[in-house]
C-alpha cells in the first residue's frame, strides 16, 4: 500500500508554476533586448520550425568602411525567397561588392535560393581605385576590382618584376582574385615558375608572352578564359587543363618550343583556336570529346606525330591547315565530323585518314572547293562505315568524271576549273 504525501503533490504543482514563471521571464527579457521581435513570434506557429531570421552583418574584412548602413533583420516563412536588398550607402573611397554567405571570403549569396534556417548575410566592400601596397601581390603588380569577373584583377604597375617564382594570391582583404590582367608579366626575364590558385576565371591577352616562364603549368578548374598569346614564346614544358576553359584563344601557346605535353584532366575546351599550338614541341595529343572545333593552323609546324580523338556523339569541325606541316602518319576519327578544305594539307606523305563514322560532311570554302579536292598527294581516305556509292555524288560531283562512273580504288582526280584540283593519285577506301 502506497501512501501519497499531500505536501509532495503541492511541491510538484508549485514546481510547474515556478518553471512557467521562469519561461515568461526569459521571453520578457528577450523582447526587451530585441524590440524587433514581437512576443507572439516566440510561440507556434511563429517559432523556429516555421519562421527564420535573416540578419545582415558586416564581414570580417580587415579593412572596411565605417558607418555603412545595413538592412534590418527580417523574419521570413520557411522556404521563402528574399529579394536582394539595395547596396548599402558607404563613405567616399569605398564601393560595395556584394552580399556573401561567408564572413571571411566573399562568396556571393544566391538570392534565388530558399531560406531553410536562420541565415546571416555579410556585406563586402572594396576600396575604390588601385591597390598598390598589398603584401600578397607579386612585385611590380597592382590590383583593382574587375566588374566582369566579380573580384580583384592583377595588373602591372609599370615596374618590371624581378620575382622568379610568382604565386598569385587567392584573395585580397577577403575578396577573391579572379583575373590575371593582360600583359602583366609579358617579357619578364626573371620569371621561372607560376602558381595560379583556384578561383582565377580569366587570364588576359599576352599575360606571360615572351617571359622566361618554364616547367609545368597547372591551370585551375575555375579558369574560363585564356587570352590571345597568353603563354606564347615561353619556355613551359607541360600544361594541364583542369576543365572550365571554353576556348583556347588564338596564339595562346604559339612558339612555346619546349612544350611537349598538353593534358586535359577535366572537360576539354569547346574550341582550339587558330595557331594556338603552332610551332610547339608537342609530339602527341588527345582531342577531348567536348571539343567541337579545331580552327585553322591550330597545330601548324608542331612536332605532332600522333593524334587521338576521343569518341563522342557531338560533331567536330576541322578547319583548313589545322595540322599543316606535322609528321602525322595516320588519324582515326570515330565521331561525327565536318572536314573543311585543306584540313590535313601538308601532313606527312602517305597519310591515312580513317573515318570510323557514318556522319561525314565536307564543307566548302569561298572557291567552292571542298575537303576531298584539297586532300594531299598519295594520301588515303578510308570511309570505314560508308559503302562505296554506285554513282558520283557530293562532295565529288563537281569533278570532271562522267555521270554514272563507278569508283575505282585509286583515282587521279582532275578538277573542272583549276589545276590545283589535280592529284597523283588519291586513294579512296570504302566499307566492305
């Protein structure tokens, strides 16, 4: 038999009352300390499970403007999307960069994303004009905000640098460095090595052209643009692309005679530009599946003897003289292809082009010539997936051949309008 104490029952009831009083006290203190929070928002349905606080704060930048006016905190329903506030007003000499998810490094906040928790958003600022004394910058350089890339761009200060090993900083005062400007280290005769951090999006025209940069060059995965002639006439021996670059611009590595290795570790470029690897030491290369155009003279006068094409369902266009004056003996292409006149002009004698695809197009030039009319002497064109046609059809129909003639195995083609159409002979093979 259990005997219940009346005094203990009273104590338990009193304890509940005491807890309630304490809770109300906490609420009242919170409301007093933060008058922007109405008391009822601390209770359902306005508690933290359905409503979140968005707070706008200054970042942790070492240097920033004083007296910037930030928006007030706001309370939003779960999964809401908030509008981007107006740029804060700041004192002269400063500019607002943007709102960031990170308080230490500027990382743009996505105002199209849903609010799913209490959220702090940080304001980042940069001083207007050039930064000239930041110790993280290489000697002889300066930095200024680049609106296109959204971060700092490194430029030449006009003072020739004597630094041998250059390390590009990843950030200045919490704002990422996103661009290496044009001509910044061109003709630098002290430069030996270069470190480019993740976050760099663009390397400007002739940024390192004519410098003594040597050894292996590793490009970051964030890199999107490579300017004209940016590494031309340097002493680099190898370059690794880690994806991101859409176009290798014209002359980018021209006359880098010691360059023997190019590796595409990530997604390859869409376009390999004209003269981009002209007169380099490259002996072999693999054309990525993502590449859809090789422009004129891209590998002219290089040491190429081996070219591999990755398989792909996308079409690739090979322009005139893309492999001119190389030592390639044979190439197999196993993807849809457009061949323009002169695409393999000037390759080694007895060159064989194996077209392991049934999607082959022959583009024409302003003279209405096509690829076949400009294919080299004693070369073999092997249509591995196309059966021999019974009559002459495009792209061969403009040649002076009687209608209905069957294809011979070896054919001395004579054009109807120009002596340049004459070959001795062209070997054409078809699917058996």
